C-alpha cells in the first residue's frame, strides 16, 4: 500500500484550485497523509479533506 504525505495546498491546487484563495495559510500548510497516494485522490475526496481540515483548524482556534 502506497502512503504519501502532502500539504493540503498540493491537494487543493491539483483538484480544487478555485478554493485556494479561501483557505488560510495555516490550513494550506497542513500535512495530509494519503493512504493510496495523491494520484488516487478524486475531487470528492479532496473536498472531504478540505472540509475536515477547516473544521480542525476552527476547533483549534477556539481552544487557544
């Protein structure tokens, strides 16, 4: 099984570049571990990852 770690920015620019301006730098720099590598990722998967990342960073903002 291929495991690849990429930044969220890489996923966004490859599959949903129109969302790039709406994400914060901290979100874009998040490291994401992909179980089957970047090549296997589809747009729907990218959207789920982006949504999860945003929610995790918002949760962190409330904890500080």
